[in-house]
C-alpha cells in the first residue's frame, strides 16, 4: 500500500537530530532500519508527518569493546551483530539469537535499537538482553542516561524512552568465568510466539552462583522468573536440571499471556515453559 | 521531492522521488523492471528480494530514497548476452520452479548466499533461504539447484 506523505530528514550529527526532534515533537518519528515502522506506516496504523532517519549519523552502528562490556550501537543490524567477532567471542548466545531473527532480509535491514524502541512484544532480543544484564544508553540534547534492559519496556509498544531522547547504544556485560547463556524460541510467520532466555553462572566448586530466567513475547514486556532464578542458587548442574521444571512452574502459570492471533494464552504458557527449559538446558552445560 | 541517483544492474540512473515511494514501485513502475514481484508486502515472503550494495533487501519495505548512492541488482541484471547466469540455469536444470512467481526473489537470495558463503552446507542453505516462500513446488528442487552450484 502507498504510504501517506511525510517529510524525510537525514541529520548528520546528534545535535542536528535533537534539534529536529525538538522542532517536530510528536509529529516526528525516528527511522532506523524501518523493518517495523515501514510496515506500520504502509498499513496506515501509524502516521508521522516527519520521519528522521538516523543512518547518516556516524558511529551509531559501531560495535566496540568497552572494557567490562560490549557496546552495540543502536543502528547495528541483527546480521552485523550475528557476525561480529566481539559478539561471537563474548556473547555467543546473543550472536545465535541475532542469526535467527525473522529472515535474512530483516536481519540485514533491522537494527537492534529499532527493535527495542518499537517494542513490538513479539520480538526476540528483549528477554535475552535482560537475562544478560544489558543496559541501554539514551541520549538527549541535555545529556545521557542509562536504563536497565529489564526496566526499559513498559508494555506493548511502550518504553522508557522519553520525548527528545534516542537510544544510542546497548551495553552488554562481558560474561564472568563460568557464565553461559542461551535463548530458545518458537514462532510462526517470522515472529516468536514465546521465547525463553537463561543465563547461569557456576562457581569454581561447580555450584550455581547466579542465574537469570526470562520469558519473552507472551505479553507486552519480558518477564523475569525471579523465584526460579533464586531457587537454583547453590545447586550443581544435575540438581538444576532435575529441579528446574518444578521451580519454574508457578511463575509460568502466573504469566499474563494474552490470547491473540499468535495463539491462546494457555498455549503460549506451555510454549514459554518448553522454550525456557530448552534454553536452560543449553546454558546448563560446559562451554564447548 | 528527493534526488535518487543509483546504479541499477550496473547502469547509472537519476530520478526524482517522493520520500514515501518504495523501492519496488520505483523499480517496477518507473524503470519497468517488473521481474521483482510484490506479494506479502510485509518482509515475510521474499518475492521482492533485490540486492542493495550486495545485501538481500525486501524492495517492498524499503524507501526508494534509501537506495540513493547504492548499487541495486535485480533479476533483470543477471542474464548476459541472452544467456542466463549460472543460478538461473541451475533452477531451470533442476526444475526448481513451477509458477515462477517466487523465483526472482529466490534467485537473488541465492546470489547473496553464494557471495557470502563460498561452499554453504545444507543447513546454511536452508537457514539462508528460510525467508523465501514457495507455495508451488516445495523446497527440495530449489535446495538441489543450489547444491549443484557448490
């Protein structure tokens, strides 16, 4: 379908971008890879008189070693992330996730920043980035701040990003010794119906010292299975494998999974349980 | 209106386009390159796959102005001197098409695949082509055609 008319702006610096955001306010949307936004504009469920492309701003797609974390520029595409040596080395579970998003065309065009800020609930990155303890760097004309991935998405298509702010980088901590993370999802028509992310850290004595279990895609925001994550602390690998199905059951049962055209709520809860257990099984193994 | 200057199948083209115009419409309606097909219109089916600076791209969901300064390859650019290129020939030799509507997108996706992966294994081929959908033949002959090129 033909899009409604809009003006396209292509600022080359962050100050020029912030000026445009200030001038056009709610009349403007930021355009990154466009894989979500253009579909919504074509369907005419959204319209903005002004689109502001981020692509001419240098450095926003950089992926760099930032000491204790890997800094992924908001404009890095899923394909670039999947193949980047730093991501493959330090965050192999996330590289694998990136390589399985939608299809090759979406991975080549779609950006991580766009994915997070659009906050379409049927997305893979949020749950895994939350399990990895990622922080998001948001910049505005007046400064910059960080927001934990765990707190960034408020609900369907709603985030912590304020008017005048843009997401510039996703900071993912480098894993400590004994840490392993994995993500598994099930989806039809290129979007996940349910995803499970597991991060497990084992100490030198072979006991679990930290864990994070997150469910994605079943409701408006990713959900932490906090009691299950606390419950595995101190267990060895065999004990985790044996205990986990029962440990996650109450929190899976309590998931606010909505009925929609991706499936019924109880079906999504079943998928979430299965995907989480598969992710945990992959994270609960010795790295190859 | 925005200037759009890009190389299409190696030929430099200059146009004026509205920001809202999609690459597929410029290719099909303004340049007459109707080999690129519109189908799902939501980046799922792959029928509109073209290469923009070598990257497989859904022409249906790409603003034409974003191709400014880029090299765009479409199915029309593959045959030389009336002879199909090796990927098109392999599809023909293996009967890897039926109605043919999805074929230009598949061929362009395979082009990108073989540029990125010199010798892709079965899993790599299937993973890369996962986003191209054929509703006639199934995928066995398409995979066989690709494997014949490796």
